[in-house]
C-alpha cells in the first residue's frame, strides 16, 4: 500500500503544476533578478559582493509526444552517473564549458528526473518501516549543478524551454553556475517541519579570497557548498598586501563551527600559506589565473601553494573552485563519521 505521502509525491511529480512555488513566487516566462549573496550566514557576507541570480520557472505541462525523450537524446552524447552521490558523497555535476545549450538542458532534465525518482523510492522504503523519509534526503544528494556557464549560454539554455522534471532553474552569475531544484525536493521540504534540520548541525566552511578579481572562483566554491547544504562564511578581498585584513578575520577563521577553509588567490598565491599558519583545520588552496605577465595564467600561484611552508595546505587545479568545494565537503564528511 502506498502511503499518503508517497501518493502525494507521485501526483505532484506527474502533474508538474508547481503549486508549492506559486505561493512564494510569481510565475512568469521572464527571469526574476535577485541581487544578494546566497549565504547561510548573511551577517558574515562582505558588502562588496552582489552576485546577480536569475530564476526562471520550469513548471509547465509535459512536452508534446513529438518532443524526443530526454533519455533518448542523452544516449547520443552522455552516460550519466546517477549513483555517484552514494559512492563518493557528492552527485555528478555538469562541466558546462564546451557543451552546447541543448546538451546542458537535456542533462539537467535527466538529473532532475533521477532526483524525483529517488525521492519517491525513499518515501516508499520509509513507508515500509514506518520511517520519516525526509531524513534520507539531503541537500547534497539532490544538488543539481552546472558549472562554467556564461550568461549567453544560460540564456540559450533557458530559451530552449522549461525543464520537464524541475520546479525551478536559477543562475548564479558571478559563480557562473546553473542550479536546478527538482519538483520532488519542494514536496519533501513542504512536508518537513524544518527543511534545514538535516544540515543544522553540520560544520561550516570559510571561503576566503585575496582580491576582488578572484571572486568568480571563490563564488563557484561558495555557491557549490551552499547548494549542497553546507553553511558558508565569506571573507573576501583580504590578500597579503594588507595583512591586517586577514588578521582581523581571525575570529571567523578560528570559529569552532568551522571544519575547513578554502582560500582562493592569484598573483603570488601567498594567502593560503598565511592562513595555514594560523588555523588548526584543513586549508584548501585554489590558485586563480589572476595576475600580470609571469603569473602564467595561475601557474605562479599554483607553484607557490604546492611549495607552501605551512603544513596542512592542499592544492587543487587553477580556477577550480568547484573542486575545492567538493574537497572541503569530503573533509567535513570524514570528521562527522
């Protein structure tokens, strides 16, 4: 017998009317622009940052029978790894650079479809044992992210049409990320007493960057973490040319809730070494391609970080804010076992 909750989930996903969102947002074909930094600790956000986020809704009826099935389209260019989250702790993400808007659109829709099916399956399994299925669904496992999406590509993806299996698509312009919320996620949250309960006790991550030009990489890391349910504190424009700036941020860096720190820097790339010598948690160094001449597109910063004298500093590839975020999440996961 299907539980009442499971039946409600199934009806919601099949109907695709987006009723839950109507109470909070005006449905329209245009995008809604919102200027605010998404952060679970807004009081710690730096006022110099105002990334633009654009939302469009994907809550129209299913496409006509003449529209090719998403799985059929995907079979020609992608083989998605829907089980990656269960193996590695983080789901597959789309690296948008080099992909066509049509490919990105189809992959996002397939990911949303898989999340919906996983939620229904979790509800069925929980009903069999009289359990609360919400605790088996978390923000990380339902995160749908496409990175390295420039505004022109986002607009092209949006103009293809609504995603069949998603409730909402949002664009984080500075981070160059498209995030998608599957319909089932809204249904789960509407039936939970507190949608943030699952992550309320999770340790936070500090994302710091040396200069304002490092913001796209830092925001890629911060937005990835936020979308995955990890609390984030931002400390921006605190490079070594003015050491007093990072020293004044020591209370945030050493806060007992902080489990990992991501530091993005270009030019000489010295900031991660400074931070690594001041804290007792792992530091993830992200070199950026910012700098003059012999910075060599981030190679100078990368080599500085690899040769850091501060123990406990790890390094990811140049401009890889997403990779730094996933590394930080794995640090948190290992501490919470």
